[in-house]
C-alpha cells in the first residue's frame, strides 16, 4: 500500500497565515527583504518575499524554490517559520517594530 500524499493545510491554518501575512509588520518585513516581490531571486542564496534560505524553506515543508511558490504558499510557510522561531528569523523585524 502506497503512503498517502500530504494533505493540504486546513482552512483555519490558511486563514491564520493570511491574517498574519496581512499584519503591517509582516508587510514591512516583506518590503525590506524583497521589496514585496514574491518572485525575488537576487542570487544571494535567499529567495522569495521573505528571503528564505532554501534549507529553512524545506525544513518547514516547502518544496522547490520559495521564489517559485505562490504568495499564499510563501505566507503559509513563513507563518510556520514564525510560529517555530518568532521574529528573530528576519533581521529586518526590529526595523518594522517587531
């Protein structure tokens, strides 16, 4: 019997991630990290709107490059990153009042 594929995030998780991503401080992080560009790939080893390191992205359930993922997936993964590690994950958080 083949293993079952992973299930999609539950609606409560998705709405919590969307609410988190809509916070002004989180928008400020995205602006400082990538100019708010979800497809940002500057070639420095960090990707997407939140400038995720690939190993951090993968450790939190992401696949492929963060910069190739849709905004709602980047928001969900980064919400999980926040829940596991707080604002210290982003060096720009203090500039954003977080």
